[in-house]
C-alpha cells in the first residue's frame, strides 16, 4: 500500500469537494439577476424562452455593445471552426446593461452554435469593477 495518493484520485476528490461547495452558490444572484432558481425547464419551455430572447435581440440595435468589443468573431481556427473572442478587460460592469449584453451574446452566437466552435478568452487587465 502506497502512502502517496494517485494524482488523478486527488484531483477527482478536489473536484468533488468544489462541486459540493458550489451547489449552494447562486451565480445568477451574484451577477444581479436575482434568484433564477426553480424547477428546470422542459425542452419545449427552453426552446420557447430562447426563441423569445433571440427575437428580442434581433429587433434591438445593440451596436453600442458591439463597439465595446467584449465579444466578437475572430475568424476561424486551424480546423476551420469559427472563433469567438472574449476580452475580459473590455467588460465594464458599471457601463453595461447586462440584459442588453446577454441579448447581444445570444445574437452573435446564434449563427455558430449548431456546429463546433472555439472560444478564446483574454483575461489580462480584466477587473471586477
């Protein structure tokens, strides 16, 4: 019997502890959306909600969010998949209407979500303020 744990077992234990700790964490509340908890949506309800938000996103002029260059299409990767670029430093919470931002992201991702794509996230100079 070895006194040293297998690194894979140790990582699995750490992952399980993290998941258990986050079960009580309400990310939606943290982001200011209130309590979005409740029963999970059925596939039909999820599709209906997605369709309503996509329709709303397409009807709005979201150019001021596009100009912030928080999320934009960056070409294709080496395998020909579309690349979406996310720049954390451009995400200025105090200057941003979160609902409009979510609608913009939905609108930008809609054309590419049916096939594999790549997301590149730049975190340098990002701030929580």
